[in-house]
C-alpha cells in the first residue's frame, strides 16, 4: 500500500519529463564510462544533473510565480547585509567562471620567484650567492606579475585563490543540493505516509544523527580515498538529517490543515497534494536551510583539506591553508589570503541566509 502511494506521489508531467531527461543523462554517462572511455569527467555529468534540477525545480517555479517572486525579492532587498552577501556571492561566481581564463595555471611553478609578497608589501628572502657560497638576506618587494604573491614553490597565489573559489562553490552547492534533495524527499514521504513508514524513516534519521558529522565524513573519505567526487558525495549523503526533520515537522502541521483536507475530500491524488500543497509550503524553510548550510559544507571541505584528507589533485583553500601554516613567520600571506576568502564567503552566505529567512517570515518587519 505504501509503495503504491509513493509511486502516485512522484508522478506528474514536469516530474516525468525531468525523470526522462535524467534517464537519458544516466544512459550517456554509462555509455561514456563503459564504452567510449571517459570523454567527459564525472563533474560534467554532475553539472548537467544539477542544471536540470535547478531549471525544473528552481527557475521554472520562480518564473511561474513571478508576482510572489517579486514580493519576496522586495523584502530581501530591505535587508542590507543580505544584499551585500548576495553581491559578494555573485562576485565569487564570476571569479569561478571567468577567473581560470584570466589567471595563470595554479599548478605552474616559478621557483626563482618563490615566497614573493603581495603588491605593496616586502619580505626578507635568503638568496644563495654563488660567488661567496653563502646565503644573502635581501628585502624583496611584491610585483604585479604576481599581485597577491607566490607560495613556497613559486605558484601564483591569485591563481590558487581563483581555483579555490571554484572548488569551494562546487563542493558547497553540489553537496548541499544532494543533502537538501534527500532531506526533502525523506521528510515529505515520512510526514505524508505516516505509520510504519514514518517510524522507519525517522528512526533511520535518528541513527544517522547520532554519528558525529565530521568524524563520519573523515571515516568515509579515509575509506574511499581523498577524491573531490567522494568528498561531495560524503558530505551530501551525511548532511541531510536536519533538513529531513525540519521538512517532516512542517509537513506534519500542514497535513491536517483545512486546505489539505479539502483537497482530499475533493478527490485530489496524493501526487497533487504533495506537489501542489505540501512541498510549496515547506520550500521557504528549505531554501533558508540550504543557504545557511552552504558555508558549513565549504568549511567542512576546507577542514578535510587542511588535515590532509582533501583531494591533492585540486587547489582548494584548505590545501593552501595547510601549505601556508609551515611558513607563517616568513610568508604570512600564503595562509592569510585563503583564510580571508573563507571568512568572507561564509559571512556572505550567512548574511544572505538571514535575509531570506526574514523575507519569508511574515512576522518580520524587514
């Protein structure tokens, strides 16, 4: 009975079209993986999947409900810190997209120019004198060829920060979307079906919540390897519990409302009730928790890289921080610059999340 109701819940033309495109994408992925021999990397298919997800369940609902979208945007604009946060996030997205075309290769080594300070600063460097066979200490200024300086291997700090921006946004957005998607499905199905299904799903959620999130994340990455792919999946597959409980709580209160009971009495299907009434009424809370979850995900990836469990093949902020801790006394900028970027990014998402929460709260006076 419960299985039949689940199949009825997740029907609909838009959802069937999305499912069909998803099956096509899965077929192409398997064809590329097993037959064509990896023309595209897994992240390309990841991007395509999340692009479809955002178009069908993000952009399209905003376009259909333009009046409501305009209303919430006007309320969000009154929260000045949220506008500042959104502006910085847009800047980060532009840097992640355009930066790789405008900067050097972050892995390119310029060893003669190692430990160069940023423009406007100078630092002492020990240079080997072949004539005397001794090291001579000189004051080296920053150059515009490396405006933010270089690390202890001569790699350009600006290029590494740009690469770190792209990696952080990838991990933050993808892992959060995975967690939100799982949490939304678990919460809605649990609340709407009730009975043994609700008990089973919530007990499983409780079991997942008993494990320390970061330790579980470290264990998964340690077992399967420090690949960025596994880091995203690990964060997404372990970070959905809070969303599931929040969605279930709100869906339980909505399930007994008059408009839900009226829809049932008029013969509305389970699918229509869930997608027309339940999910739209919990989306505001889901959007808020998603926005506020992204900085935590970014910090989790940075922490993994900092302790040596990050993907060594990509240049992330945490990896740069890990490298910079060894030379804080002589090359402070190696650790300070990615630290500032992490701080500003987390602050921007928190500002935006607070603004969206106030905009969706009818009791707020923003």
